[in-house]
C-alpha cells in the first residue's frame, strides 16, 4: 500500500462497505471539515506568531502553499471533478481559518479529537456494513491505513456526496 499511488476507485468501494448511508457521510464530512479547519487554524496561528508582519493575504497565500504538497498527491490519484471540489474546500477553509484568530490555539487542540469522536459516534446511528474481506489483504489495519484514510477521506466523502448518488443507501 503506497499512499502516493493508490487506486482511488478501489478505496472508494472499500469506503462504501462501512459508509454506504448518506447520513454517516454527512456527519463524516462535517467532522472532516472541522478537523481541516482546526488544522488550518493551528497553522495560521503559527504563521501569525512567526511572521506577525504578514498581511491577511500573505497569511492566506502562505497557508495555500503549505497545502500544495497535499493537493499534489491528490492530483496524481483522484478524479479531476473530485480534485476540483477538494481545491474549493481548501480555498474556503484557509481564508476562514486566517479570518478567525479569536478562537484560541488551545481550543483547536481540543476540537480535533472532538471532531474525530463525532465520526466515531455516527457509526452507532448508521450501522449498515457490507463485507470488507476482499479489501483486507491490501488494506491492513494499522498506521499506514490510518494515514491513507487521513489523506484521502475528504476526496472520498466529496465523491460520495457530490457524485455518488447511486451509492446512497437509506
């Protein structure tokens, strides 16, 4: 399993085994947006601390540059229409994070695990699962899978919500 080279469609099909219901995907995308917002806010706080002379536009551009390696990895592996939505997300989240310096740094350190907890709780309400055994060999549980999903969860959720209507299970 190589995080830099994946079969996005296969990873998406794996996602559908545990996350085929629209509701759980909506809860998950809210949580992922929350995590990304907090990460961007932490980075914006660091930029303000290290480079206080930077203007709002400068901070926004610097954070955009910091996101470019992530987007570069996605460009190699994710369909164009999903990349477009992912870039739109980044374009909205970075200025939002730079514009909200009144949320204390420490609050984001609490919010990141809280957003993740929200994802875990949503599994109680949406419990339909399909057999994932055909993915077990390639996607073994552990840190590599955790990192893979951390990198690709947003594009997977965007694909499901924006383009996967046929995959929605009620």
